[in-house]
């Protein structure tokens, strides 16, 4: 005999599973993906859950299709300073290198302490710090749009005869934050992918 409480528990589990699938389908279904583009979606999350995975949109075919893509992924944890967060996406984290140099320079047991090598290490540190922020030289200042619901930073770099475009966004949807990245090497493809991203 199946007890009524068991039936109710099974019904609740089925309902929860259905709502989780619906939430996942809803996240993936937000994008309008036109013909000629391929959507890969592993973004998941039920009601009240932190989404995980990512959405990827790329040209369906073409020799240079791999040079263009749109990626949307959830951002975990709070973002106190969206402008800094966007800049940090293009800044190399040198904190572990700094810690290693500090240990070499200041530790009483360091084999290079009080030697000319200390000056060389400090020179390397300065060089690395200057290179860490180099990608930002091709970027506009981060801007707030839609009443703070979207922050964006657009970048453009000359690579010899070519040009690399990158559009970074931090958007809030239904209380969750998402990182949106569009990468392309011509303006036409960039505009198409940004239009797709705007449908999210």
C-alpha cells in the first residue's frame, strides 16, 4: 500500500524537478538566436537557486567562426564595485607573484636577501605590474546603463592589420548577476552578437 504522505512527497519532488527544468529552459530561452548562429547552453538553476554553467553563441559555420563568440555566465557572490569588477576581468592577478617576491626579499632565511638580486627582483615586479594592466589601454571607461542594471566596458585593440573587439557586460536579471562577453574581429559580427546579448 502506498501511503498518502508518500504520494504527496513524490508529487512535490516531481513538481520541484519540473520547476528547475523550467527555470533552466527559461534562462536559455531568453536569447533570440537568429539563423546562422549556434547556441550551446549548460546554464542551469531552479527557483531560488544560484544559476551555474554558461550560454555560448557562435557562428554556426565558417572558416573564421571560432574568432567570434558570445558567452553569458553567472557571477557568484556580491559585486561591490561593478566598474572595478569589469576592469579586473582584463587585469592579470599578480598577487601570488608579489607574495613570492616579498618572501624572497624580506625573509631572514632567503638566499638572495641583502644581495644585488633584490634590486633585480624589484625591477621584475615593476615590469610585471605595468604589463598586468596593459589590456585596459584599449578600453573605454566602464559605464552604468539602465539604472545600474547593466554595466559595460568596450575594448578595441589593433593587432597589426587586424582589429580585436571585446564587449564586457555585468547585468542583473531577476536578482542574479551575469557576466556577458562578446568577442569578434569585425564590427559587423560584433554588432550581431551584441544584439543577441541584448535579448537576454
